[in-house]
């Protein structure tokens, strides 16, 4: 039996400061995410960030929480369910790098159900050590404890894959067709990263630009590329999404649409930071019309893309049989 494990970032269990503190404590203690020596970083994390940030972040989570819980958790679960329905011969599951469902628990469960081969699929189109690599690391750390390990494949980054670019084009065009206005600019916002990771050899920035270039060609229109969610005092990738949204109206761009192709599921970073706060920033700066275009999520286009990417990896196993 073959198992497929969809992996995303993780999210708090509840939109409350205590749950957010637990989540951020695990997330921001990951040396793949914060590349500062532990002895220097932990006092800042424990003494400054964890006593203050969870209250503010919990407020952001509260604004996007639904009956199904955190959007990231709910959408990832739906993606796994839809993929399972489309691929009845394999066992599809999902896990989160931080929090639950834990990667180790789901690998254990897949193995127990007879999966001797597992495809790890971190759902990040653009490779980044802080996302893709740490998800795989966590899975390999579990394998290190197993006497009888399953065989493993990992889903490569798909930032330039025609299936991904095609799905984005279809999704963006469908969303734009539903708008009641014609945007003068289409802003493409990726999650930011410290600028330093670029010079250290992380391909993330280049992958983001390649996605934007291919999407621009596919749509036949120019895009404004930005990076969001700056964290900490270091220099992050630029231009920043919030600064760009604030500056566009003075340049005569009063109507914008914004999309976040680096997120495979809508989450607090898209629904709160872009759709709520980004909108406020733009309209308060003199913009007149703002539209946030949803992520691929478990849409028809998004699921068709996932089926293509995953079936291609599985073919390496099934064709050999
Ligand atoms: C899509 C790719 C992502 C990259 C690259 C990334 C890097 C990165 N993020 C932080 C800090 C935070 N990110 C937070 C939320 C968050 N980040 C991603 C994705 C990427 N992060 C997602 C999908 C989410 C949403 C989770 C959810 O529950 O909906 C947060 C938490 C929210 C907050 O408090 O603002 C933080 C903090 C760093 C430092 C970093 C790279 C070094
Ligand atoms: Fe993040
Ligand atoms: Fe954010």
C-alpha cells in the first residue's frame, strides 16, 4: 500500500492567547525558521515575544476562525479528503509541521495501516528551508526512530510546474471575472523571508519571481510582486506588501486585486493580513476598490493540480511494479 501525506505549516488549536502561545513557541523555536543561535534567541522568544505577540495574533485568528476551526486546518483536511476520493488505491492523510495532526503520528498511522511507501507532500510551491525542508526534517526525524521504515519520496517544489501555473491562471481569471470592477493592478503577494536567506543560498526568492513571471505570461498582464508578513528587525525581502498597498493610490492606482500564490490554503496570513488589514491600508491611502482573490484551496482547479503533481510522483512507484 502507498500512503500520501499532505503537509502544511500548522495553526493554533484555538483563537486564544494560550493556544497561540503554544503554537508560536513550537514554530519560532524551529532553528530552520529562526536562524539565530539558541542561546541568543530563546531569551528573546521567551522574554519578549511569547509574553506579548500571542494576544495580538489571537485577535487576528479570531477574525478568520470559522465553525470548522482555523481555515488552514479545515482547508488542508478538505484537500486530503478530496484527494483520497480521487485516488482510491492509495491512503491519503494530512499533517502539520507544528501542532496537530503531528507528522510523526500520521506516519505511524500510515505504517500501521500497511503503507510501506509514503509520499511526503509539503504543500509549498516555492522551496524554502523554513517550510519545505523543516517539514521533511520532521518526517525523517520520525523515521530515525522506526525499526521498519517505510520507503519515502518527497514532493519537489512546483513553483514553475505547468499544472500549478495553469491552476493559478484559471483561478485568478475566474475570480477576476466575478469582480464588479476592473483592477488597474494585480498584486501578487508571497510570504516574506529574511533577505539573508537569499545570500545563504535559499532558492525561495528566485522561485517566487519565477512563479510570478510565468503567471504574468499565462495571464498576459503585468503583475506587482510583493512580500508580506515581515517578522522581527532583520532586513526582509522587498518590496513589502503593506508598503506597496499604501503607496499605489498616490501613483494613480486606485483599484487593485491581490492574490497570494505561495499559500496552498487560505490562512491568517491571507484572510486577515491581506483581505482585512491590506484592504484597510489600501482604502485608507486613497484606493477605491480592493479585491482579495482566494488561494487554490480545495477548488476544482486546485485539486486537479494536486492530483497531477501527486500522480506523477506515484507513477515512479506504481509503474515499476
Ligand atoms: C508560505 C510560506 C511561508 C514562509 C516562507 C514562512 C516563513 C516565515 N514565517 C514566519 C513567521 C510567522 N508565520 C506565521 C504564519 C504563517 N506562515 C505561513 C507560511 C509561511 N511562513 C502560513 C501558512 C501561516 C499561517 C498559519 C495559520 O495558522 O493560519 C506566523 C503566525 C501568525 C502571526 O503571529 O503573525 C508567524 C509568527 C517566519 C519568522 C518565517 C521565516 C523565517
Ligand atoms: Fe509564516
Ligand atoms: Fe502575518
